[in-house]
C-alpha cells in the first residue's frame, strides 16, 4: 500500500482495492488510477491539477492548529470565505492572509492577480511582470531644511535659494 498514490488512498479502501486489482491484472499504473478514480488523469495547466491537494484547505492540515485558525480568522477579517480556496502567499499584498486576492480557486485567479499587480509568477501559471521605472521622489522639506542648516557652515555666503538648489542636487535622488 506504500506505492499507492495519495489520491487513491484518499478515495477510500474500495478504490484502493480496485486499483490494486487492476495492477495485479497487468494494467499500467496510470490506467489503473484513471479507472479507480473514474476520471481522466490531471494534466499540467488545468485547474484540477493546480487545485489538487488544495481545494478543501488541505494546506491548513499541515499547520499547527493555532496557526490554521489564525490564517482563517485573517481571511474572514478580509471578507474572504476560504472554503474551496487556496491561500497563495506569494500573491498577497501587505495585508497577508487578509488580502482577498491572495485566496484563489483557479489558475485564472492567479493569472488575474499577477497581471493586476504586475507580478512575475512561474509554475502552474506563468506570467512575466514588466519592469516599472522607480518614481522620482523629491527630497522631503524637513530633510531639505536640515541639510541646508548643515551646508550653511560650508557655504556661509550663499543665498537661501542657491543653498536649496545645492542641497537638492547633492542629497536628492538622481533622475535616471
């Protein structure tokens, strides 16, 4: 029974017995699995293959009970009913498990979130994010005033406007 696939074991003892009988009759492992489960084999790139082992919150079974409860509580706090969904942490924003977009139930959900958030994902779903230019953020006014006071010691005769330009040029982020 050790070489029986997990999906067969989860289906119950009758399915396991039928699977083993098919193998003993000389059928291939893939054919026996398909007949025992009464469904075609999962293919890469299908929602069935992506959600296998994830659909009924099996990810929570591998966690400590208090962690699983905390994850579900965060999901519910974010307005998510986690039943039938999988928490994809790599898609989550700063809210973590409270982010509704991080709870997916299909490959299409993953792709949609990756496109909206310009994420690069690779695996069951592939999407290449586009590089975004860093926004130009000016030096804050408080930092500018502080650096002007510091630079005044080195340039005592410089006018206020010239000193401001010097500080922004010296300490501000350079445009690329």
